[in-house]
C-alpha cells in the first residue's frame, strides 16, 4: 500500500510539472528552481543565431564585390583620363604645329616684302645720291662760271639765249630780207638747236601756209646748204622729203599751218629765193 501510494504521489508530482504549454513546476518547488536543458531548447538557440551569421557573410561578400567594382571603375576612369589627356595633348601639339606653320609662312612673306622694299629704297637712295651729285656739280660750275651781264633787246625784238629776234609782218625776197636784218645790226636767223627752233616756231602765228625766211641757202652749190655767216649746215629741221629743189629752190623758210599735228622740228622747206615772204632777223643782245 505504501509502495503504491508512493508511486501515485510521484506520478502526480511529475504530471503537475508539465502542462499543456510546456514545462511547469509545482508551487512547492518554485523556491528551488532547477534548470532543465532539453535537446529541443539547444536546437532553438542554434536556429536563433544561424541567420545572423549568413547575413554577415553575405554583407561581407557584397562589400568585397562593391570594393572590387569601385577599384575597377577608378582604374577605368584613370585610363580614360590618360587617353583623353593624350588625345588633347596631341590636338594641342597639332594646333601648335599648325599655328607655327602659319606664323612661319606669314613671317616669310613679311621678310620677302621687307627685302623688296629695302631694295626699292636702296635704288631710290642711289638715284637721289646721283641727283645730289649732279646738283653739286652744277653749283660748282656756276660758282666758277662768271655771271653774265644782263642783256636787253630793243623794241619789237624778243630775247632768247643771248640773242634778239625780230619777226616781220610784211614780205620781201630772201636777199632783201637779209639786207633789212643787216641794216638793223643783225642777219637772217641762224638756228642751231631744237630749243631755238621751237622758241621761234612758237612765236609764229598759225595760218593756211604761213612762211618765214631764215638765214640758209644753197645758191653757190646745189645741195650744199650754208648759213649767212658762211658756216655749213649740219643736220637741220627739214620736213620729210625736203629739201627737194622742185623749181630751183635755193633758199630756206619755216612753215606753220593750221594743222595741229605739225611739229617745230619738221618745218623747214626750200623755195625760190625770189618769193616775197615775211622773215626772221637775229642779232646779239645788248648788255645793259
């Protein structure tokens, strides 16, 4: 009896320790708690810490991957910057070369222009030096040459280069014209230079066939022309085809017409000495 009672008492005690929710202790045993660790409790603890370890591993792997991506990106950009810098340097070098070539061409053109200008100025300077030397020579000549005395011409006589000239307004034969000039202290005009010829021709009026005797003839020997002072003609200012001795033409005269194309240095003709024409006298200018 006592053994059965003890057994029942023991079963009742264990039945009270475990309720529907899990383990439970009787009030009489709460004063002395006892820790009971079962296999299920250990498993729950392991299950509770497992996910954190996995998460930590994943985060670590993710960080490593991110770090690798970051490093790769940095390297890529550095290479890109290096390539870009190289291209820019090449462009700058090309631009610099192009600029240098352009500047070089401009500089060469400037040098060529300056060289040509220098040569032109040197030639101009040489011309000026020659002119200066000529002027100096003239000044020296003038300083050595005595100043000529002033000259004058009487009324109706025109002065040119030390001589006085008279142009008649009526006509006489060549011989009579020469006599008139001698009476006035002169002679029919003797013309040696183109300047003298032009001076006299410009004094003559234009007309249909204005003609004037001057001091030349070939009466002594046909074709041999002599001045009234006895010197032989050299050259002359004959018109083309003159003298031609068309009708025993032994005396010379100057013609000035209305034809503007005629010139002073081609205005001499020969004519019969008996013709009545105006004349040109010449005499030496008087000193004042």
